């Protein structure tokens, strides 16, 4: 049992003990307002790791869902979620939000170039 | 992810000691990612065959799972088993927890922890606990998973030494409804002195998986595999299927 504990602690030590570092990846922000992504199209550079912040300005939860980017993230109301992507090849990567009655499903496009 | 939630997750994980889980034919690959607010009904089924004998063992489980936070998923499952035509019996209740320790893509490898506790219906089999890291990495459209799980049995009539399960999967993310690859399940016993291959469990074979959106935030997710025994004590063939209804 003691060996198990040491194994788990060693595996997690870099994450637990590391000082929070300033982000080195380019960071982009997408807002969710009235169940729509703003901007609906976001251009980002290819070949580098990216940090995408999804800021939900609405009073209800929403999500960022993209099979092309292999990401599904729930975003609580008045909160933000951070996604780490890439490096991505040039192309167009669609994403969508959560379905809401009356407003359908928000959609967006990540243009990597 | 800040350090404090991570330490809390580790404390919860370490509080759950390790136990042993049988190499049931309905075993499945655990993944380290969690979606907050996601609810699911999870059906898992498997049939193991040996030589000319088909359906030597059959196992099924029905569970309800919920993404409590953006880093904690929990699921309770009722397990049934049938072995050697002795009739289907209630096998036990399992409580599974997955703790997501990193955002996908944040670290070089996505990391999570699985912690499971199973209360066996037969008092002689006691309690089983399984605990260990879940690792996942994407190489373009190829996703690799590797899980190392320690397990041990408590309060059973027969003593068992701690064992190591490992699971692996390589799959190509072709389309959302259809992905394909290879998966394997193995049990190394005991954890500090692996027995010869004729006493180990190892099953490997092709798999398919995918997700089918149903609208209104509902969907079906499936994962199926046809596994072939590659070590002495494994079933020669195992057909396994997992279907999740997400809502």
C-alpha cells in the first residue's frame, strides 16, 4: 500500500508542486452571448499549441463541442473554460454549442492557417 | 488547472485503497476525460468462449453515471454474471470514479485517475478495489490509451495478493459515428512478482466505436471489441459491447 501511495505521488508531483507559469501559448477568446459564439469564425496560426478561452456570458450553461478538434467542454453560466489545442494543421475545424429551445445550436469555425 | 483542486483530487484518490477486480468479459477501457453535467445510462456486456465451448462465461452491467464537476465523473453499476451454464446471478455493485487531472492537450499526456470499489454479492468474495492512472494521447487522428490499475480484494474468504491490470487501446478517429482500432486487457498477478504466462490473462483484438447524436443534447455512444486470448488463463475469444445513452 505504501508503495502504491508513493507511485501515485510521484506521478502527480510535477503538476502538484509546479509553480503556476505564465501562458506561453497564443491565447484566443470566444464569447458565448445569447447562445451564439462571438466571433463565430476565429483565425489562428497553424503548427503551434493554442489556448482557447471560452467565456460564457449567458445565464445558462453552454458547451464547446467539436469532433474535428476532439474536444467537448461544458461551460457553466457566467464562467469560462480553457481548451488546449494543437499544434493543428491548416484547415477549417467546425465546433458547436449546446442545443437550446428557441435558439437552436450555435455553430462556429476555427480557421487554422 | 490550479494546484489546490489537483491536491484535493489526489487525496480522494489515495483515500480509496486498491483491490482486485476479476477479468470479466464485459471489461471496458477507461478514459481520463470528464464532461461536467453529462448523464448517462451505461450498458456493458461480454461473452467469453473457450475452445469449442461458446458462452463459457457471460457478464453484464447496467449503470448510471454523472459528470459531477469538470474533473469528477462517478458511476454506479449493478453487475450480473453467468458462468458454465449455472444460471444468471447478481454479481455485485460497483462504484466507479474518474478524476480528470489535466485538460486534454494541456500536458504532453492527458492524465486521470480511476478509483473503483465493488461490493460482491457473495460474501466470500468480499470487496474489490481498483485504483490507478489513466493515460491518453492523441497523435493527429490516432488516439492512444494506456491504463495501469492496481487491484486487491478485502474481507474475502480467500486471500489474494495485489494484482496489476493494464488496458490499452489504439484507435483511429475516422468519423464521429465510426472509429476503429485495437484494444487489449491484461492482468498480471501478483503485482510484485508476475507469474508465468500460462497463469496470466491477456486479451487483444480489434475494436470499433462511435457516437450517434440524437438531438436535444442526447446521444448514443458505443464501443465493441472481439478479443482473442493471448495468455494461458484468458478466454480464447471474448465479444464485448458497451452502449451509453447520454442525456
